[in-house]
C-alpha cells in the first residue's frame, strides 16, 4: 500500500450527488494517515458534494501495460474540507510539478493564498490492497485482459 501511495499517481475520488455517483481524478498527497487533495470552489463540483455528504471512496491504480503491473489501493471513508496549509499544499504540488516553483504552470502558482482553493482531507475507514498484475505472454481466457479494457492489442 505504501509503495503505491508514494507514487505521483491519480486518486479517483468517488462522491455522491442527487444525480448519482461522481468520479473526480485528482492529484493527492498521502500524509498523516490521510489522503490530501486540492479543490476549487469556482471550478470543481466535488467540494460542495463533500460538504453535503462526506462519505467517499478513493481508488488508486499503478498500471504499466509494458510489464503487466497492476496494483490497486481502494479506500472507503469520510472526507472534510479544510483551509489551506501552505506547507502541505506545496508538498502536494511538488509531487507532480517538481521542486522548482518558478517552472510551474501559472495555473498552479496562484493557488497558495487563493481562498477559493481548499484542502480536502480523506480519512480511510477501510482499505483494499490488491496486486492484480499479470504475466505478459501468458494465455488468458477469452474476454479478459488489458486488450478488452482498452480495445487495443497489448504490445508484446
């Protein structure tokens, strides 16, 4: 679990709405036993959904089609919105953008101090960790495997 959570992957945050479930792919930081991510009240709809109902699920997958590596971490738990913590926001953004803030895309340099941006803290209650890796070249039952998921042949 820790190996996957240390990677700069996307976390898929599943929330509830009146129209049904919603999925938001987000950058994240695993720290202090929680998943931290950023949300913007002006451009994102998930902060308001979390305010209305904090029950959420998070899925993170480390997938490499070239090697057959598939590691999945799934959580169910509760999310809350918190004010920005500049140090935590910087650590989260540095995971994806690198340590040199002068080279960051302008969409991210203005986040610090902008009150429309908040931190979302997701606290897991349950966790599922699965290694679903497969061996390349191994025979697979018809109708399974990555070519079904992608609709494309898998490079061998």
